[in-house]
C-alpha cells in the first residue's frame, strides 16, 4: 500500500479559553480563544514543519466545533475524517494565566463530548494505513472505555501494516478509575508502540523504576525500539538498541507556561526521525521545540514553521 500521509493521529480537540490575567479563573473578566488537545498539538506542530498530517475525531455541530475545525484546516491538516455531529457538543476548557512557569489552573468541560463517543468502528482502515506513522497519547485513551478500544484498534492496524507508532503517556489521572487501571492501560498501549516518550515522573509512576535508564529499559523489554525520557529543563535521555545518551535542555530566559511542551517535544522527535536525522539530532530538535513551547501562553503559539525551526537549529 502506498502512503499518502506522513502522520495520522486521533483524539479530542477542545476549545481553550485562556484567562486575560493571572490569578483564579473566576476572577478573569475576559478569555482568549485557542485550541487544545495533546494529539492536535502534535498534529499542528508536524504540519507547520511541512509534514502531511491527518487527524480523525468527532466534533459537535456547534460554534466551538466549527472554530476548531477551521483552525486545524488553516494549519494544513487533513480533517476529512473529522465528523461534525449536530446532535453532540464539543468539549472545552478554561485555563488560568500564569507567568512564572508554575502549573496553571485548568478546568475541563469534556464529559459526554462528541469525541468521547468515538468507536473502533469509526476507523477508516485504508485512510489510517495510508500514513507512514501513527502518533497516539494516553489522553484520548483515558476519556472513555470506547476511546481506549479505538486507540488500541488503531495501533493494532498500523502495527499489522508495518507502520511505525509513537506513544506519549501524557497522564491524566483524573480520567482513569484508579492509578492501577491507568498504569495497566498506558503500559498496554506503550507495549504496542515503537517509540515511547514518557516524562521522568510519569515513567516512575508507570514502571516503579527510578532512573531514566531503568525506565527506558522497562519499555525496551516490552518491545519499544526507542524510548525517550523527558527530563524537563535538563533535557532528555534516549535509548535504542544501537545507542543511548543524553541531550541537554535548551536554556530559555523565562518559562511562561509549560502546557504543551511535551507535545512540542514529540513533534520535534517524530519529524526528525521521519526525516532520517540521527537519533541524537531528532531528540535535540524535540528539546528545542519544547523550549519554544514553554515561552508562550497558548498550547501551539510556540510551535515553529520550517523556516523558524531551521533558523533556531542554526543558532544552536
């Protein structure tokens, strides 16, 4: 089968309303509209770098759904497999503004959303497998049991087709019935993936191991060809069968908002690997884009175009 897309992803996009001032969300008088969603953040990041990206999801037939669909299409993403259903509603979230790098207050309104109704039967196998690569996260899988099964089915189809799969645990503990269920579910999906991107604290919780090397070993033992453990400002540790090493973090003058940094990191690593860069260079690109993401308030404003990326890489 020939490939027409570079990457496909699936998951819930939400309207993001960012407060106009620091402090409690209820004290804000105005909010700025943005897009939010771990999978769509990665899709936008990859598309801006010139890759052909497809996104599958469900949106409500409301103004929020129309806004999100238009935003994704404006970034050049193939949205032919996004269903707009007038009988359902789109999820949204409020995010407080922070300027000191701390975790912002976030309030989700996603229960029963259109995306949460996605089923394994919604998967268009021919379209899915027309891509070279699938990126999945633990967020969509946690939204509902049917979303977990949709994730697992998509990954199984891509694996059977000989495509590569990346997986970011992207833990959302409040969406899971228990820590044990989260650990089992996330590790099941990770074991179906080629490239696994846990954060250091996520890795410790999921594996019971402490060091980046031991966390990487856990997933390598379960079939991952590559594990990249994100270490925040310290950079990242990577390990494959052929090599392992550390990439330092990219210094920034001021951290504004860390939300979306991991998604930017994933977009950098995935794009680098699909372009055939050496592993260390791909991880370095991930660290660079992650550093850009923490310097803005929204989830995607820091994601560079190809020209911006080349200028930033040349300056390193």
